[in-house]
């Protein structure tokens, strides 16, 4: 049990004194970049989906 207690104590100390936390401004910039990247990725995947759907429909309709 003392090993577990020691583990949590050391973890708490490390999170308080050794970890460098980003500022609010850095977090906001990072969140904005992640949001923008996610939106761009979603648009690209959506366009690929539409393109593949059209190509497959043309391919299937050529045999009918």
C-alpha cells in the first residue's frame, strides 16, 4: 500500500513542479489550429466521398 501512496505523491509533485503547462493564449491558438485542421480534413474526406460515389455510379451505370 505504501508503494501506491508513494506513486501518487510523486506523480502529484511532478505534475505541480516539473511539468510546464501552456498559457491560456497558447491553448487557444492550439485549439484553433486543431479545429481548422479538423474542418479541412472533413471537407477533403467529404469531397473524396462524393467523387468516389460519382465515379462508382458511372461505372455501375455503364453495365446497365
